[in-house]
C-alpha cells in the first residue's frame, strides 16, 4: 500500500514539473510590421517664402514652372531644351542660362562691364495683341510713351532667320537708361517674343550677338 501511494505521488510531482517547464518555455510575441517610408515629395504646402516645395539637399534649382535651366551645348553656347517648344535656337557662349520662370520658353542673362542684361523668350497663342500693342508695351517697360500705329510700325525692321522664318525687329536703345532689343515671330497660331532688356550701353555691345541669336531660330 505504501509503495503504491509513493508511485502515485511521484507521477503527480512529475506532471507538475513538466507543466511548469512548458509554461516557462512557450511564449507568444507580436512584432509590429515596419512601415515603408514614403518617398520624398517636398513640403506638403508652399514654402514660407512662396514658390515650389522644398527639394532634397543638392537637388538642382527649378523655376516657377518647375523646369530646369537650359544646358550648355558642346560649343559653349546653349540650346532650347523645353520638350514642348516648336522652335529651337542657339545661344551665344557669353550668355548664361537661367531657370525658366512662368511662361518663359527661354531665359538667359548676360554681363558686360558690371552691367546685366536679361534675355527672355515667350510664346503665346494667336496674335497676342498684335505688333503695335506689343511695341508700345515694351516702350512702357522702359519709360517711353506709346506711339500711334503708323509710328510704331515705322520703328520696326523686317528680317529673316537663316532658315527663312520672318521676324519683326525693334531697337529701343535711346543711348541712356534702360533699353530693349526685341523681335516678334508669328508662326501659325503662335506668337513668339524675343527680348533683351538692359542698360543702353550693354545693348549697344550685345546687339550683334542678339541678332545672331535671332537668326539661329528654326522650326523643330
């Protein structure tokens, strides 16, 4: 009787030991799934200074339209690179490409003797107001009074590019203050405006380069 009782007690004790060991070894862990970081998209809103959202460090600068400045070509000049341009052109090596702002198809600067000039290329649908209105608009930008249609047209000169495109050229360089060298090209349902604005003395030195720039314009 004593032996049987002892056996039962030993079996019961073994069961308690094994149960305790199992409870000590078996544990369940829940590991939270890692979240994939979202790609960098700049700030969710505009910069405090306005303009485009912030870019990562080292990202090339962009203009208001989000387009890059134009790259230099192998000859040291630059060529128009906007994919939707229907015209192309070659820029003098001394002109520096700038980031394209809103509506600009081309944007450059030139410096001569500590004087700076701005070169812009714009394209608009249709006649964009016509030749006379645009000549007078440019005159207003440099403080000149508007002209009547006959006198405004008399201020212009007809010219052609090397590829045969017709330009209307105007020289608003009065020898003092700021001046404008401008040209208008109407092609189909597009009006293109090419302009160099800066001190009159700079315009006198850059006129030949600007005319060469205009003559290089051609259809893609």
